[in-house]
């Protein structure tokens, strides 16, 4: 993520670019905002660098925006859209599949599972689009947690359908334990079934992603964030998730985002 931020900073030489995190690692996003203010920034645009618009993008990052406005009344804080399912990341992963000699193979796309139906649907949309790019005769989506099918459940369908060679693409921006665990699970399944999984990797800190991030920044600067509200669980009830409708912003697990502000 730091490498990706460096690419963005190079593309926006007149803009202070920094990275903060919601959980699991430092620096906390709230502290980064405070540091930008101390450096003299009068306007801060906060972009959720996630591929799926789930709870982090819909609740946790908006909570960070509200906390920043509360902590810095004279600071103009703008909120941008997640990267989302757009042509650029689809094209990059599609190209990776083809480069790995996975073009024309049945395709497994692994995404991070969420409790948000809209985001899970977006993951399936991304999988279909990548499959269209690569000419996959069959496409299936697996999730690393929270929802199903799991990576193993999704991957096990391919040998049952008679596919002995399968391309795999990871709908992830950054590498981490979820990809590590998923790859280990696929290796075990390959050993048990004889299926070959052609791993095309994940997006990573690719400089070709920068134009999309810059677009999201400019959209936020002119007040045009792009979000899907039609199927949002925070706006419309879903079975088993009715309590989310109208839920207060920030109900999540982004405990590091503003951890340093104990008075809040």
C-alpha cells in the first residue's frame, strides 16, 4: 500500500499523499489526518482504497470523516468513492490471467467476503468481467471469509465438473494472510485431486492503477463520489440484516482509525 501511495504521490506532485489504516497495522488513519493538518493542509480528501464497497467503505471510513471534521472544525474534509468494479482493475487482472497462460481456461476468482450483499454481488460481477476478458468458458467466485462459498468450496467444483486445469485470479489490492491461506488451501486441493491451478496473482502496487485513484480523488474534489445506494444494506432491508437499515456510521471494527483520540 505504501508503494502504491508513492506512485500516486508522483502523479500528484502538488498534493500531500499519505496512507492510514483502519485496523491491524499502523499508522492509524486518524493520526495520519492529524499529521496532515500539522503540515499545513487545509483540505483533506479521504479515499477508501478498497475494491468492494462494503462496511469499511460505507461505515468505517465515513466515521473517520466525521471524526476528522469534529477534531478539526476548520479543516475541509472530503470523502471519495472506493475503487470499485471498474474497467481498469478488471483489465489488469484479465491481462495477468492471459500472461500466466490462463486465457481460455475455466476461471476461479477469489475475493474478500463481506457481510454486505451488494459488495458480494460486486465481487461476482468482477469475476464475470474478468472471465469475459480472458475467454473463460466457466467462471466461479470464492470468498476468503464471512460469506460463501469458501475458497475450497468454490475451487472443488472445478474438478467435479471435469476441469483439470483452472486459472485463478485474486480480486485483492494488496497481498496478505488471506491470499497466503487461500493459496495453501488450493495447493492442498491440487494435491488431492490432481487439478492444476494457474495462479495469476492479485493487483498489487501496479502503477497502472494510479489513473483510477486520481480519478476518484478528482471526483471527490468536485463533490461527485460514486456509490451504489439501490442495493445498499444500510438503506434497504435484506433478510437477516434488517438491523443495518439506518445504522449509525462507524459500527464496525476499525478500532485503529482513531485509536489515539481517547477523549472520543
